[in-house]
């Protein structure tokens, strides 16, 4: 099965540039957008990171190459720094 990035975009999305060699990793990251582990506290959310079991399923189902996983981990760390800062 080939991944179709149009499935995860909408007209409301903000535009940003992605270099061609990174496109596959970015679309994989977006395909995993619902695979975050989060703890809900009384006053805030605590972002733990991606659920790697679920991410593995997404990557395999859409037939992303194995090398994409390392890129996802880099994006995950950056996203966590933003998400954790938003709840501070």
C-alpha cells in the first residue's frame, strides 16, 4: 500500500517547505499524528512521546522504509520540546 499525503492535509493547514529528500519522513510523521502517548493531569497534559508499537504499525502498513524511523525520532524530540513548553 502506498501512502497518500493528501489523506492527512486540508485547506486549513499552514504551508511550509519540505526539501524533497525529507518528504517521506515528514509524511510518515504526519501519518503518526494520532500515536502520541499523553497523560492528562488536572491542569495540563504531559506529553510522553510517540507510541512506538503503534508507529511501527503505521510505518509497515504504509510501507515506509526502515530508515524513516530514525527521522521520526528526531522530529519527536523537537515536537516534545515544543509541546512541553506549551504546557509550562
